[in-house]
C-alpha cells in the first residue's frame, strides 16, 4: 500500500491496490470509475497512474457493499472460467449473443443465470465492456497475443490520422475488434473487419451492435488466403498482424496481385500483411501497422522496404517504448503509410519522420521530445540496408556537424604540422650495400645475452645494444624477407635476420632516426583515421543540410 503522509487526504492507493481490497480485478475498478459518478476522484499521481485517498475508497466500498464480497460481475467471470476454461472467446461470444437477443444456443445455465442477474442493475453494453476488459487484462497477465494490448491501442489512436465524417476504417486481422472500434470511435465512421477465428469475429460484431455501432461489419476468414473484402478501399487501414508466422500461404499466393512492392519471403509474413493492407487503401488513404522491430532492418525485407521508400509510401516509423506489447519486453514499431492520391504515381517529395520513444515509459506520454524526432530524406534511407529503425537515425540528425567538422579539421591540420617535424633529417650514406660487410645475426646476439624478448619483440638486454637500432634494422625490407615464412607470415623476432656491427654511439644515432620514423608512421595512421572521419562528417553534413559550401 502506498503511504503519503504529506498528503492532506492521508494514505493513497493505486487502482491495483483498490482491486485487491475489493477482491476484484483491475478491470472491475476501471469499470467502477466510469460507471459510478460518486467513485472517489484521484487525490494524486498522474493521469496514467492516478492515486486515491484510502479513507475515501474504503467509505465508497462500504457504501456499495463491495468490500470483500464477490461482485456479480466477478461471479459471472468465475462461472465463465469454469464453463469454458481455455475457450473464453467462445464464452464471450455466447454471452454477447445472449445480451444481443440471439436465437442461437446460448451459454450454460449457470452463466445465463448470472448474466440475467447482472443486467438487472447493469446495462448490457457495460456488461460486455467489462467482460472485454477482463479478457484483455487476463491476456496481458498471461502474456497472450490473442488481443492487441491496451498500450498498443492507445499508441495507435494517438498516431492515427484525423478522419473525416463518414470515413471507412478497415482491420484485416481485427481479433475481438478492440483496435478497430477504438481507432474508429467517431460517430458515422464505417468499420470493416475480418478475423480468421470465428469466435473472435462473432464477438467483435456482437459487441459493436451492443455499443450501438450500426456501421460495423466484421466477417470471418483468413484475410491473406480468402479475402472477404476484395473491392474495399478504406480511408484508414489499421492492423496488428500475427507476428513471426511463417505459414502464411506464400506458396499458394506467389502470383498474387497484392505483392506490388515485391513478393515477401516466407519469413516476412508481416510484409505480406502490410501489402494486403496497402491494397485496401484508397488513394490518399493511410495504413497504420504494428510491426516487430526486426522488420525494419532484416535483410530478407530490404527490397520491399526500398520500394516503400522509393515510391514515397512510408511516411513515419515510430519505435514504441519496451513493454508496450505486454506479451514481451521487445520494442514494437508503428509504420505509417500513405497511398499517393494519383494511383501509380510515386509521391517522393517528402521525408520520412522517425520517432524514437524507446527510452520512454510504456505508460508515459506519446508526444516525442525534439531529440526523439528526425526527418530523414529518402536518399539517406536508400542505402544497402534500407534500415527503417528510428534509433539508427537519431544521432545523425541531432549531432553537431559544424562543431565536429571544425574540431576534426583543426586536429587534422595540427597532426599534419607535427608529422612534418617528425621526419628525421637524413644525409646521403655510403650507398646501397655499404652496411652489408660487418653484420651479425640476431641468433648470435641472443646467444651472447645481448637480446631479450618483451612479448614477441626482441629488445636490448645490454648497454652495448640500442633497442631502436635493433628493431629498426629488423623492420627493413631485407630482414622482412628473411623473417617471412613460406606461408607469408612475418615475425619480427626472426633469428636469421642480420644487423650491422656498430659502436653504441653510432647505434643510438641510427636508433634516433628509426624512432622518429616509427612516430611518423603512427602519426600517418592517425591522419588516415582523422581523414576518414572528417570526410564522412563533411559528406553527411552536406547531404543533410547541416553543412554548406562557403560562398
């Protein structure tokens, strides 16, 4: 229990804690909030997580006699669980049919009795809505994907385009209709749906009728294999398609006319659903799809993604917070598409808006901060991967190109100046071969105790031998050939390598030159690295408009 001593209302409790106090589910508490005008008003918390004064809640529960007594709604749910077990969708459809006055065989007698008892005090629409919320809450707690999670529904409603009066909304995988009826909530909206599961389709249609939604028609059938709406062109198509399904009918649908963006692979069933939805979109209409995050970058779907971008169809990709899809912790995306007004004409005069909400709470605001939005040009997306993952485009859009370019340019300039100073002053020597006369092998130096090994590289073990002198000669092209095996492997410690015999002062003079050359080579590697970074930033900055050539 949440205690807030500073609050004038005393201890505060959440909706879940009220449910435990009353012995009901969270869905029942949500129903009470909507149905009863005298239900206590929130005394704290946020809109997404209100808190209530414990004393007010207890007084209200006592008044309603809902303390530890099992409510008629809970009793009905328990009877349905006993009667239908894992077939609760059948139970929901049977109860909805009874409430709608169907002549078909209804639920078992115990369930029927409890339904009739409940509708003495509750409206039929409230009963069916309460059962729907209980079913969704049960699916959420069990990790089931039978229905679109409420958090996903909320996000879909938030990002859906505004609809004109009389618009048509279509959901080709509508389940029990929660997403379809939520997005198309405005009066006068025409709703069309299809669902492969017969009980889900029946319940969705009956619930719509009980809600008084006369413009709703939902039919049963597999949308990909047996489209029941072949001529439908909707203003908005919404869909939360089955995820990770490989047996979606690819073999029998290889020549289907719906694959205008490319035939999806067996592993890309989500892109088959997307093209099915796009087929049913009227010119100027929109598609709003729930997509697993991996669809945005998987290699198998690259060609279809490229067509979506090239034709100007994809308008926005939203990465929702982890936990939005309550059956797993992985983030899901919303893909927002629009069919060009002139059919067959590409609409490329736009950018794709990328929205990354992955560091937000799944219950928090869906309005992105400026640093969570990037408008990406089509040409930037049409690379070898066609990655539509919002997060991969955020850093590029919000980085300080002018600042980074100026800093790297200055660092490169300074590094080049330093390189020139590193090159040793070298005078003409005695000519090629002049040092070949008096030489000794590294093996002899090692036997004499003048060479030791620091890891894999030989170093001096005596004040008679300079390490830089030793390693400089070992790295020369002549000794490199001696130290290279038949397989092409080079080893600096080649015992067969030979170095000239010189006094220690002369060794140090040569060693100093070799040491400067090593520092020069290291500097050249840094210059090469800086040059690549600088060229990449300059090119990307010019392409995105963050940088411009001087006039």
